[in-house]
C-alpha cells in the first residue's frame, strides 16, 4: 500500500510540474521558433572551434 501511495504522489507531482512548464513555456513558443532560424556561417563555426577546441581524449560530462 505504501508503494501505491508513493506512486500516486509521484504521478500527481509530475502532473503539477508538467502543467507549470506548459504554463510558463507555451506562451514563449515564438522565441523557440526564432531560435530554430539561427544560421551559422563558416567563419562562425571556425571561431567556435577555436574558442571551444575538440577534446583530445574521452571527457566525462559535467554535472551542474
């Protein structure tokens, strides 16, 4: 019974988070659409590679 109650609360909490995200992010759909139209030139990509060089060995992902 305890696992069932935990499951119900977890589902309820996830639903609240999902509704909050939709409420905050859905109205900003135009911003997301504009971000998809960004285009990088060859010079931009070269500059990015200079500032952020490719790793020379396997690197673990940073956890923030």
